C-alpha cells in the first residue's frame, strides 16, 4: 500500500515538471493571463507534489518509542500544506487577472496556448486516473488531496482554451482575464474542500456513521457479548484505530474471555484491514460510560441475542 502511494506521488511530481515546462513556453509566447495562471498552478503543483511525496514517505515510517501510533498524520499535514499552496495560487491569479482586466490587454499566438492546454489535459487525465486507482487501494489522504488539485487542473486548462478562443478568435475582449478570475475562485473552492478531510483527520473525527454501524454489526454476531460501549474511532493516514468496551458474563474465566476477544479481533480485522483494535472487557452489569453502541443500533437485547428492536 505504501509503495503504491509513493509511486503515485512520484508520478505527480513528474507530471508537474513536464506541465510546468510546456506551460512556460506557452506563457511566454501568448502573454495570456489564463495561461500564466495555469503555469503558476503547475509550479505550485510541483511544490505540493514534492510535499505529498515527503508526507507519504514520512507517514509510512513504522511506530517508534516517541510515536507509538505511527506517523500517519504526516499525510494530513502534507495535505494542509497543499491547501495553503492552492489558496496562495488562487489569490495570486485573482490579483493578476484583475490587473489584466483593468489594463484591457490582449493575448498573442493563441494557437500555442491552446495546443499546450490540450496536451496538459491529456497528461492530467492520465495522472488522475492512476491516482484514483491508488486511492481506492490505499485510502491515502495526501494522494486524495493531490488528486483533487489535479482534477481541478482539467477545468483550469479547459478554461484557458475557452479564454483564448473567445478573446482571439471570437473577438470578445476581456474574456481572458474573466476566465482567469473564474479559475482563481475555482482553486479557492478546491482549497476549501481539500482542507476539510485533512482537518477532520488531525482532529481525530469519528468514522462516518455507516462505517461505525457496520463495525458494530460484525461485533454483534458474537453472542457472548452483552453490550458494546464507549466506542471510539479515528483515522491516521492509511490506518484506522478503534477502541471499545464489551460486557461479558461475570462467571467467564479470563481464558474464556480472552478467547472471545481473540475471535472478535480476528473477525473485525478481516472486515477492516489496517485497523488497530483495542478491546476492554467489563463484567455484565458494570457500566462506566452511558454509551452502549449496540443498544443504540438495536443489535442486542438484554440476553445477548440479536434483535430488530428494543
């Protein structure tokens, strides 16, 4: 999984280098603010992709004495850095576009800009398709944020083509900076969307309700459990962490309870790979937290069997 994320990060670095080179040529030839905006975005893509590569590498490091839960949050930190880069890019492009609109300048050699933008679209499509396949297999938040940014580049390059066609071939003066302004706001919206997942992970947000319910449903298939309470979940990088209390018959021996917990961990680990599970056993009737997850989802009755309602 880690190698897949690392290869995806390297691919995005190579893509940013290539796109930066061809867009530099187009920006010089055309003088278009939309092309310049696209170039600035690709330059910042390179910085963001390098940070992604570093974040993925750091997050893959095993747990040590000072980081007992691993280094998974390095991906979220890398994602937040990307968000800052995207936001700076958006504001810079917005400023340049407004200046160009006031100056009422026009673009030159539009064909070069259009050709470069078409190439950029094809290269970006190939990269984002590869990134999506890696995200499905790894769940990497850093690659996810990188993919959001590159996906926005598809619209950005399409906007560049539209700006050059409207201004140079249809005679719509001011189309180039207007499209530049639209691109800037699109980037800022993308930065906002990308920040949410990273912040949620850094703040140890609970799993989505559907995922939590599925977890409890699997636990409820073990009749020895009378309740499951104090369920806490979080995600760090490509690993999940879960801890909860279960109630069992007080007459069970330690060995019997241990065997039940081992089977429960195995079942949950199979359904939720790359998840670290911590289970605390309570004697039935002992309640230290008013939070019975099984009762909330109507999965167990007082006798420990499954039921549809209370």
